[in-house]
C-alpha cells in the first residue's frame, strides 16, 4: 500500500494534458505536412475539408514557438507531469519516409528537456487523431493493415530517440471513441459516409489492437523503465429507468465501450463481442498470430478521459439526423449541464474509477477532465472562473473518495491547462485552461497568456496533494 498524504498517495502525479494538433499550430513548419487533424472542419460532423485558410489547428495557440513560456507556467503551478502527443507528421511528414525528420525530433527533444527542467515527467500520446493525411489519401484508413507498419516505424523512432525522457506512453487516444464518434472515424481514415462503416471500424480497431500490442512490446524492449498504457473515453452509463429493458440496454452500451480496454488489458476478444459480430454480420480479418500478439503484450495501466456520464434507454431511438446535440443522447434530468450540453457528474467519476479498477485491477490515471466554458476577461484583466474551480474541486473530491474505496489511482492530468482549440467544436471560446490565451474563434487576438483564478487554486491543490480543494 502506498503511503498517503491528504487522501492521495505520496508521489501522486498532478498536471495537465494537451494534444499537439490542438495547441502547436505551425502546421507546415520545419518539414511537417498535414495530418487528418489539420483538415478537420469544425464540429463533430464537419468531416475533412481541404481549406488552406482553415484556422484552428494551423495556428492554434502557437505552442510550437511559445512552449517555454507555457511550460514555465505549468512548472509554477507545480505540475509534476505533463501529457501531450507527438504529432506524427512532424516526424514522418507523409508517413512513408524511411528517414525521420530531424527537425521534428529535435523539437520534441527540446520540449521534453524543458518540461523536465520545470519538474515534469512526460506522458506521451503516440496517436492523438494526427494520422498523416498522405497515408489516408493513399491507403484509406486503419482498416488497411498497412497502417500497423507505418505506426510501428513511428513508434520505434520516437521510443528510441526519447528513451529515458518519456515515462508513460499511451498508444491511441480514446481508442474506443472510434466506435461512437464521427470525428474519430475521420482520424482513423474512415469517413462517416463510407459504406459498411461499422465493419470497417471494427477492422480498424483490430489493427490498432495489434499495433498497440506490438508497440507495447517494442517500447518495453527499447526502454525497460517506460510503461505503456491504454487511453479510453469513459462515460459512466446509467439506465434511464429501473425497467429491465433499460438496464439491459445500459449494459450493452457499456460493453460496446469496454470492448476496447477489455482487449488491451486482458489480451483477448471477449465472448460478448463475438456474439455481437455474429448477430450483426461483422467479420474481422485476422492474420495468423494476431491473437497471440494481443495476448502476449497487454498494456501496463489504464488511462481515461472523464467529462460526463450518460443515460441509456431501450426505448430511445436515435434521431436519423445526427447533430452535436443528438450525440448527447438522452438527457439526465437529475444533473446540471455545461454550456455545451455535457452533464456535470463528479460522482460518475468515482463510479468510473471503481468500475475500471474492479474490472482490471490495474493502475489508473485520469488523463483528461475539466470544464469547457466561456470566460470573461474583466476590466482589470482578471478572469474569475469560480465555475471551473467548482467543477474541478468536485471531481478531485470524487477521486479522493475512489482512492478511499481502494482504487489504485496514480495521477490526474486536467484537460487543457492552457486554453487550446476545442477538438469537437474547433472553437477557441470553449476553454478549459487555468491559463487564458487571448485568441478568439477566428484566431484574432494577441495570443498572450494570463493566469485565471483557477491557476492559484490548482497550485494549492497540488501543493497540498489534494487537501485544499
Ligand atoms: C477528448 C479529446 C481531446 C479534447 C477533449 C475535450 O475527447 O481527447 O482532444 O479536446 O475531448 O473535447 P472538446 O475539445 O471537444 O471540448
């Protein structure tokens, strides 16, 4: 049992998480070529759009050039961990080169050294929706087996170069989201309008499982001190009523999402998914040896994003026309919602932690959590974001309860500690940060950084190891 201090284990990781494509900008600089994220139109259903003037990921918050200033702020807040992704197209601009782009490698090396200087351990998402566009154009999506080799070449390159500099590697961001969210289909090269989407999605997932297992093996061989984790999107599921049909529907919905971490953590396809495949005419093409690979190299720990819970009913029919609103599904009448319609449910996080720990008995990290909100800059330049403090405080309290329940929770990286471009909406005005960035939805503004009230609050939380909330 770990020594505890104020309800959290001694040495608990406190910090923040971003994704390269939502923060860096400089999207064609130093040899980089576009990834799927760089041509993603705004909104969950925007699809891919080749518009050279498209602002969000092209310039983002210019973290590419301003990372020193930003990491210094995170250091000042007391972060001992920082999660970001390595943008694949900085290292292999087309995905097909034999030789990596040195400028890209150098950039991340400098970034990691700077983070260390500021007291932070690195957690890296290898693939955070940043698939090289050239690969998608030429080979389709992850349902094409060729992607495994392109990905592994990328992994070998970064694991070798950053040996000793990255402690935690996550193989795919929110791997299970490919099952439910259109923007993730785009990232995997599976356009929402393509035929047999579900079949293609599960085939793509299979290739990602094999790739993830081989990446785990590879990273362990290259750097025995590094650990490899799964990253899933977790939405705690409640049945809408106690009608058995609703409970069954909720169970089915849960399994649909658990499937991904079940395979990555347990090392095999669960029986329930074979039944689902059979009943839905889904056939997965596997090569000899795939199942052995998945079994031999499971991940070391589980990480997840938690923003909200959801409710499921057997009677709810999804509207034919999907919009961001209908994506949210049924409304839980007992919970408040954010401006973007996401339920606010801290207790759901405690349940999530317990469910995941009961299921896998593996160390857990909450690697994304936070409140997307509109902030107002007061006349004196201050930002009084008490709503964000309330949100985070309640979620951290829920984590503390889960730790008391016996969950082996290792760390918390709040989402977007500095305001970045929202992934789902492409907006800058959906802000998560404790650090404000002066840019609007069209990219107008100075880009200057300033501390919100939540900055000092989080700093205290970290300094007190979660006591002062
Ligand atoms: C997760 C993604 C992130 C992130 C976050 C918040 O699904 O991993 O990339 O952006 O959600 O979502 P949004 O930016 O749409 O508010």
